[in-house]
């Protein structure tokens, strides 16, 4: 007799997207990066994220950054991710996942 194996939720079900105004993108507290052997993630929030203007969605502390303006950022150093955010025209679209 076979036992039913419970279906586990896949991490891709937790992916979310937000758009940050370009002038506010520099205030998003990002940490980590390939130079530290980590994924880029949203750092300590405090009052910083409350000053970020969103077009839609939002960020929370600890979110892992997957894409910046449709550019996959896994394996990139933090300075390249920040450069991609600065060079984006219009609102910066960020795709994140909660760990």
C-alpha cells in the first residue's frame, strides 16, 4: 500500500516583485554579494525602508534579491548589483524571495 507523500511548497511560490522609484533605489539597504560568498539580500531596515518610495510591492528585511530590472543577480558582487540599480531607467524592478 502506498502512502501519500505530502506536497512541499517550493521556494518559487514565495517570489515577489516590487518597483522602487529610481531616486529612492540608493536608499535600499543591500548587503552580501558574491565577494562575501552570499546572495545579495535586504539588510537591516530600521527607518530606511520607510523612506523608500515604492511604485508597487514592498521589501522586508532578509529578502534575497533574485533580479534587478530583469537582470539575474545571483553570483554577482554587491557593487555590480548597485551599478545595475543606478543604471536602470525609470522605476527599478526588484524580484525577491523570502528565505
